[in-house]
């Protein structure tokens, strides 16, 4: 069989009719799009890794700075029961008392304590 020339191929292409699509492909795509509420639960947003890492870092900094559970200064510790039979006694809720700032040390054992002005560590090798 000899190959077709350009004119014969053009005439064949103009006469050719594409076959009809099978019935299985005639599925309607209307209504397959999820609702906005459904998208909030199952949807996704593509974010570059550096942007995601910056968002996580900023969230962690805010959580540490503002969201961590810090005890109130001067508040008594909360008692944790050892078993269910021990009642939990909570301190009464009232305005925090005025705390006078004192320059005296908290205990006599720390009366002469001063921070070290210069630290000179020495490395001692372990003797075997």
C-alpha cells in the first residue's frame, strides 16, 4: 500500500465524521460541586511551605506570649486531689491584695547573696 499524498489526506479528513460519544459519558456535572459549608470541612487551600512555616511560627510566638496559662502573681497554688474522696478546696474569689514591694531578702539565708559579676568556668576532665 502506497502512502497517501497531501491532497488525498485532506479530502479524507474533510469527509471523516467523529463517532458519537457513548451514553456512559453523558453524566451531568451540575450538582457535583460541594456547597460552601461542605467545602469548609473538606476543602483545601494550597500554601507554599515557607508561607506555612511563617504562619506556624507567628502562631507559636503569639501562643507563648499571650495564650499560655500563666499563674497570677501572688495567687495561691490550686490543690489537686489525690483521689476522688478528697474534696478540693478552692480559694475565695476576691480582689488581689496590694503587695508591698520590699527591698529586704525573702529569707535570712539569702541575705548576703549577690549575682556573680564574671563567670569563669573550668573544664575538669574525667579521670579513669
